[in-house]
């Protein structure tokens, strides 16, 4: 018989994390509580397929995430996309996880903006066969269905569940939303500060800042 912990949903959190910051960390932390997750698995992208090349390499971004989540038993790190050759796509990553996690519920964590552009993702409809999608948004700012592409609006209408507790018994296929503390922090902002020699303190963990300075990331030279 599977343990009770093994039955709890697993959160999947991907991104470039260039660099990781407190906005990422708080979203993942609140997702555990609001969605009843066992843990969140962080999966830094090796070669992002839908955006320009990150400012620092995949191994460096993986190291920064490792430092940022150290000591939090709710978080775990997955280096598979960093180790893999070729562009990083979410569908193959979820297919790999589905093989190891059997029928365990998987929840792909997305911000509101990323969800709005979901139809541009590689094989986006396949995502629902492999995982649930959990969309984070600011309090008082729910998903604007009228702004969604027609296909995505249809999927939202058919798959949205108000009660996140229902997902514990379903491996994949639903959409849920949850509110997060609004932290107006971006990786772009942090990179700009570092490039001009300003302090990014209180935007990203101190050990990440120390690592960035030690290796001279995000500077002109």
C-alpha cells in the first residue's frame, strides 16, 4: 500500500530562474499550503524554447536555485532539463515524471501571464493528460477569461475546479487557481541592479547574492 505522503499531489515549478528570487520562493511556498501539496519540485530550464537565451548558463542557474531552496523540506530540485541536450519543453518533462510517479497527482505551477500564453507552448493540450495546472494570481485579480485565447478559454471553462481538494484523487486534467502574496520582484529588475553595481538585497536570498558576486554573474565584464 502506498504511504499517505506518496498520495499527496506534487507541485512542478519550472522556469529559467535567471536569477531565482523571493517572488519565486513565496509562490512555491504558498502553493504547498493552498493546494495541499506534499512538496514542490523545482526544474530549471536548460535551454528555454520560448524565450531568448538566459544571461547565465543552465548549470549556474541550477546552482542558484539549489542555494535558494536549501533547508526547506518542502522543496526539491530536479536537474534533468539542465542535463538534457536540446531545448527544454514541459511536455517531455511531465512524461518523464509521469513514468516515475504513476497515478500521483501532478500540479504544474504557473503564473497568470504564463497561463495566458499557454497555447503557444509545445503540444500544450497534452499538458492536461499529464498534470493539473495551478495558476497563481494576485488577490482580487482573478483570471480574466475574456483575455484568454478561444481554445484556452474553452479548456478553462471545461476543466476549472473551485475546490482544490478534489485534485488529490485525480492524476491530471484540471485547472485550479490560487492567490499569492503580491511581490513586485522580477529577474529583469535584479539583473539591471547588478549590472549597474546596485544592491539586490531583500529581492533574492543572501546566499544567492553572494554566489552571484563570487562568480561575477550579470556584470558587463
